[in-house]
C-alpha cells in the first residue's frame, strides 16, 4: 500500500527565515507570528486543482460552494441588525449573482444538463 504524504496548510518556514528562539513566547506573540507566516503563503500553494478535471465539473463544484455561501450569509443576515445586516445581505446577493453566472457558464457548456442550478427564487 502506497503511503500518502501528510499535507500542511501553513507550510514550512523558508530557509532564510530566522531561527526561532528557545525562550517561550507569549500566546499573543506566537499567534501573531503564525498569522504572519500564513499570510506569506499564496493561496495557490495551499489549494490546488488537478489538471485533469474538466470545466463542467469545476463549474458544478463552484456552483455548490456558492450555494452554500448564499445559505450561510442568509442565516447570518437573520442574526444581525443595522449595518452588519446590510453587509450580510450584500454577501448573500453577490454570492447568488456569482452562482447565477457560474450556472449560465455551465449551461453553455452542457445545454442538455439538468436545469436545477441557481439560487431559489422567493417573492
């Protein structure tokens, strides 16, 4: 059985990074340092898409992710009032719009596919 390598979301420190001291750091300092290191790692080094995945599959997964984002932001909007609610509603609307665009692109690639894509319409 082939051994699968373990993945790290943060990655190792660059070889030119200063060595960490042996003195204990405060929890806040350690957290700030970890955040700085994470921000230096580009997203494309953390998440990769296989080269052999077709466009229709990519669009289908993107649509499902956007559908989840619509649901999360709708629930979040119900918990806030005022300007925070406006931000959550804007997130919901933008993610719904993005989902509509992704669905149209998917339909253009596969016109005979199922037409169940897109956010639910409510009046």
